[in-house]
C-alpha cells in the first residue's frame, strides 16, 4: 500500500485530493489530508464583506464537506516536514509517513513583519481584508466612518490575488459615492510597484481607471514602518503618506512550517519546477497553489489550471514515466470595478494580458481588459463555481493552457 | 532582441534596455550602465550588491528581490535605497545585467 499525504486542505489541496482519488486505486493507495482549520474559507469573498455585499455566511463552509470519500482527514497543526525521512510530524507528536507528499499550505498575511503595523491600532484605524476577522472589523469601521484619508498600501510583492487591492479601491469609490460621502473621502493607492498596472498593454487600457475614479497613486513606495500614533506610512527612502484609515495588504509569507523544515525560500515559499511543480530538492515532494514559488499570480484560478496539469504529471511520475504536460502559468482573474461592472484579464508566464473575448473567440461572453456588466456577473458566479465545481474536482469547460484565439495582439 | 553599443561594446538588450545575455556583462560595462541611470560611481558597496545578485541569479535563474538581497545577501533594504535611489529593485538589476524583477499585471 502506498501513501500520498496532502498538507493543507484549502483550495489547491482539496482539488488535488478530488482529482487524484478516482485515479488512484483504493487497494493500492491511501490518501491522507492534514489541515489545522475546521473551516474552509472562500477567500475571494472576503473582498465583498467590508462593503456589506457578502456576509460571513457566504464565505465559510465546514472543511469536512469537501474531503472526498475514501480520503483520510486529520485535523492537526503540521509541526515539521522531515523530507529526508519521508515523514511529517504533527503538533501533538504524531508522525505521519508518506511515499509522496503534496504541499498545499498556502500563504497568509504577516503584519508582525512590518514595524508599527501590528499594534493597538490594528482593527481600529489599521485594517486588512485578507482574513475573515479583518474583513469583518473593516465592515464595522467603514459603516460608521464619516470620511477622511483612506489609504490602501501593499507592503511587498508577491501577494495572493494581486488584483484584490485594486478591486478594493474601486469598490470603495463606488461605496462612498452611493453613501453620498465621496467628496469627504480622499482615496490613495500606495504600491511598491511602479504603477497600478505594470504590464504595458494592461496599463494602456486600464491606466486611467484610477484617475477616472479620482484615486491618487503613490508608486515605488516601499514601506519601512508605520507610525500609528502620527498615522503615517514611512518608506525606506523617507517619503511619508498620512492616513485616517489604513487598509494594509501586509507581507504575504508561506507557512512557517515550510521555513522550519528547510523547504522554503526567504518568503517560506517552496522552490519548484515551474512547469510541473516538483520540488527542486526532493523527487517525491510537490508544491501546488500559493505555497509554491511560481512566477505567476497566487490565485485560486491559477491553482485550478495548475492542478489539472499536476494530476496528469503525478500519475506519470509515480509510474516512473517522464512528466509531459507543462504548466504555462495560466491565470484568469475577474477584477470587480464597482457599480455592477467588472474587468477580466487572462495571461501566463510569457504573455501579458491582452484585449479580446473569453473564453469563445469573438463571442465571449466575457470581454478582456474592458469594464462590462457581464464580467461582473462572471465574478459573482465564481462563488457558486468554487463551492460546487472546483472543490469537487469537476471539469470546467475551460482549457488549462492559455490560448491566443480571441485575443488581439496589439502594439503598445 | 535589439543590439546596442555601450562603452564601445555591442550588447543585446530588451526593449527597456536591460541586458539579455548574462555573459555580455562586465564590471566596466556596469560602470557605463550605472552612469546611464545617474549613479556616477560604483563603490565597494554597489559592487557587493552586484556580486550577490549575479551569483544568486546564476544559481536560482531569477533576479533576487529586495527581501532576498537583505535576508540571504545580508544587505539591508535601507542601504539598497541609498545605493540605488528610488527604484532599487529595477536599478540594481539593470546595473547587474540581469532581467528586471517580475512585476504584476
Ligand atoms: C481577499 C482575497 C481575494 C481573493 N480573490 C481571488 C479571486 O478573485 N480569484 C482567485 O482566483 N483567487 C482569489 N484569491 C486567492 C485564493 O483565495 C488563493 O489563491 C487560494 O485560496 C490558494 O489556495 P491554496 O490551497 O494554495 O491555499 P489556501 O486555500 O489558503 O489553503 C492553505 C491551507 O493550509 C492550511 N495550513 C497552513 N499551514 C498549516 C499548518 N502548519 N498545519 C496545518 N494546516 C496548515 C491552512 O489552514 C489552509 O487551509 C483571493 C484571496 C484573498 C485573500
């Protein structure tokens, strides 16, 4: 009997289990999943909670509902991965041995890594929306806010769902307009990147969106510390931005257990072959989802395309066959832009987001790099798709590789 | 890839001027590149950052982030901002003859 152990039962780990269980004979393979949290979060929904569009009920379900039948589930904190010994130690001391390991422990925010960010003001004048408690506290704070300087800051790249901060600022603009407060609110977007959109064609199409919505842009801002008494951000080159309400996207790091186990880079992300997710250190260890150090967006949609490629490769790898399918870094992200509209971008390791139609060339129904109502509905439909299709491992009618059909390859 | 002449030598660059061939770089070339972006002199400290970046790239196949230069290379981020003002990530990769760090959309 062989044993596959999957660390993390979030988006990627659950999809891996759902895809592999039917493909690995129950008589030959035991599959075990380990996660510390009883709740599965639909994280894309966190974005909507501060604005009262979703309630917490929309984004939580018991993890147990998504563990495929025939898969063993252990609820425990993973303490150490001893990859040299092919075993994992849990916090209570239990040792779980494996033949193959899939690391899917994701990434989480680390406000403690920036001086002054985590302190008595966290949850009062400093907020995040990357966790459910953060998004809930922010919903309360925003509801009673009478206006002032609202500043959104991305501490450092990479972050999961790199478009979520932009969506937040677009939704904030719409929210304060609807409340009749927009003229009392100054919105500022502070980013370490050199612009809101850094790829030339996306920048050409979307570059003016912030300006159109009256949002100030503060690019190339690399945060050193937060002065929460004076309410200001201070960068490494001593620039300052004042706020009344700070929305922070703190440093994102992989799980500490990855670092402790000597399997991560400086951000605790697992170095893998970007074409097939095999660890660069161990031939029986893979990392999928946000936990891997792939040079593409950390997003559920990426994890979905990635897991399809992973599944076929894993089945070959365990037979001693060379892995064939190559992951191209395909990412496909809806960007909510406020007032019932949204944008869609589709790209991969090599091709930047281009305009056109998706998924059917010339037809759509979605339009790339343009604000449409249909794109907004696509985003809203994603919640249903997530709970009912993705996590169950059901095939979506979308090819995992990025296609040029339907796209317009234009000059900048 | 376009070819250009820097300091009397022909080198391959991308459309933003970053060198595309690892081996076409030299310390003399780095001085020219630095001058192009307003860094008049390459000090020992500059050269230490460049040496780390080039060695790390050779091993990892990608340009180190500011966090990596400070965590693994031991050079504090504050220093990087002093050596390569305003846009250290971009400037240090440019002078080191490496691809610019990956951006976003
Ligand atoms: C605000 C926000 C908006 C987003 N919007 C979108 C969007 O619109 N579209 C999109 O595609 N993606 C979006 N994402 C990103 C998406 O949610 C993630 O990319 C995706 O969930 C990653 O899946 P994962 O399995 O890699 O990690 P996760 O789903 O985070 O799962 C990791 C799991 O590992 C467990 N774990 C970690 N460490 C340990 C340990 N030591 N012991 C035991 N268990 C452990 C955790 O409990 C967790 O269950 C968004 C994310 C956020 C925060």
